[in-house]
């Protein structure tokens, strides 16, 4: 028979580990950038909230509007992808493939 109490303790330990990782991830800043020093940079936190957008002076020109929009999209998506990849990696290490509701 399964030891229900031991199982519950393991579940609580996993919950604590997940909460700690979530806290760390939420506080981590991920950067996406394109165009080097004459481009754009976007920083997001682990909650996928944009924290900062930097646009080089060279791009602040009406003629560059379309390029600037494209660069912002690329930089935002890169930053969000970095945040997601790290979350997946760290959560996967704790849950080891166990699918938890709401994760």
C-alpha cells in the first residue's frame, strides 16, 4: 500500500520548491535586443511584464518607424522566450515531468 502521509509530505516539499523558484524567476530580468548599439533593447521580468524599453537615438526618425516596430517585436519576443525557457527548465527539474494543475 502507498504511504499517503509520505506522499503528502513530498507534495508539500515540491510545492515549497516551486514557490521558491517562482519567486526567483519573477524577480529575474531577461533582455531581448536587436540592432546592437543602434537598435532596441527590451527587459522583462519572470512574470512576463515589460520592465524597460531602450531605443537608440538613430531609430527615432519617422523614416525608421517600420524598422523600429519590427525591432521592438523581435526584442520583446526574444526576452519573453528567454523567460519562458528558464521557467520551463527550472520547473521541469522540480516536477520531473509530473503535470500539475495550473502549471
